[in-house]
């Protein structure tokens, strides 16, 4: 298979620390060009990380005839614009999450993804991890019985002052940065028919949320207990409770070598499974994209199929939180 040639939009740490190492680990693609509004920054990034070329501007990169796919690693508020631009240029896209900042925008990008010939994905790498496949297998085969509750939390103690995460205009805040992970996992497990029972947000003076929590009932009969924040120590654990037992996932979104999945069944005790990995975060997703582009596998979890549902849940939670009711 010919190596997939990638353009990287933006010089964020996620691009250098996770995406590029994943490309190397998979071996099916290479970083052809990096783009930044500051050409000097792009040049420094290219030299430091072994990217073949650099350009000063995103449009030039997405229209580059030497590029097959585009990785969008820009601030959240720019994701929809540049995912759309890359799709219209005929490029496959991997966009950082969230790929939009509200439901109307998400629907517009999803519709564009359906119209265009090239596929696009949101960078929820955990959807492609073997551990997630195992969790789905256990849930769908009834190993813990009917799912009654999902407890999904993602916290990381961060000072957002003067950063992109603290800038409302750029789509900052804990909900977009961290909270979308447990929301995406919940949708994978429980579907897209839901009612937000209650929600709360703690906002910074800038308007971004420092903490968000919610209780959501799904049509499946299960309830989600959700919370995310920049005010507690790093904690991304998830728990799935059924009427025969529960699953406890130590690291649901980015597994390390020692992370475990615990299956605790009523009357049978606890079984520990090891699905951890020391591979770079995006390796499995990048491998899937490369295989899908070569035609050897059918593309899964594409934009335009099921991705907009996470923004529907985000918007519903924001609307239900007292501090955000009526916010334009």
C-alpha cells in the first residue's frame, strides 16, 4: 500500500506528542506538510519533528496536490471550518474533538462529510482500541445483564488562565476538552435517545466551564451520571453497572501498559483483564484510516454517520444547566 501523505494543520502538542508518533508506529503514512498561520512556527515544527515541508497558511495545505489526508489540530472553534475546507478539497480528514462547537454546526459538517467522496473521522481514538471492543462485546453479550447505569467522569486539574482552554471564543472549557470523551462512550453504549434530568456548570469569568455535571436518562432504560472538570486531579475512569454485575475501566480513553478492565459479577467475584498498551494514542485509529483509504476495510465511526449526536448531548446539557440557560 502506498503511504498516505498527511497535512498537519496546527502545531499543537497533541500533533507532536501523539499524532506523529502514531504515524510512525503504524507505518502506513507520513507527515508531508505542516501548516501554521505563523510560518516560522511551522518551519520550527517541521524541523523538530521530521515533517517534509511547511507552509504559512491552512488553505495552502488542504489544497496541496501532494496531500491525501488532513489532520486538524487547531483550537476547537476552527475545527468545523477547516474540516469542511479539507473535505471540499477532496482530502480525507481526522479532526480533533469536538469537530464542531454546537449541534447546528455539527450537522452542517456531517452533511458535508456525507456529500464528499473523502471520509472524515473525529479523533476519539478510544473507539478503535481493543479494550473498547472488549467492553462492547461484554455489554452486548449480556455479561453484566441489562445496563442500568453508566458513571462517566473525566477530570484534570488545570489552570486555564491565558490559554486556549480558557478562551470561550476558541471553544475552550472542560466540557469540550474532556467531557466529550465520557459522553461519546455513553452514546456508544446507550444510543442517541436521551433526556437530560439535570445539569450544572461552574463557569470561569471568561465564560468557559471549569466544571460540568449532569444526569441523563436514555431510552434504553439506563441512566448516565456524568461529570468533568479542570478542578480535580486527573481521573478518566468509567463504570458500567448492569443487573448482573459491573465493568470498571481504569483508563477508558488512553490505556497505559498497566491499565486494567475489571468485570465484577454478582456471586462470582472479580475478573481482571489487561488491555493496556504502550503504543501511541492514535495508533489504532490511524491504522484503521490507512486501511479504509486503501479499501481493505470498511470505514467505521465516520463523520456524517453518528458523530453529531455527541454535540446534541453537549447542547442539551448546556441548556439544562442554570448558569447557561439563555446564553446565545
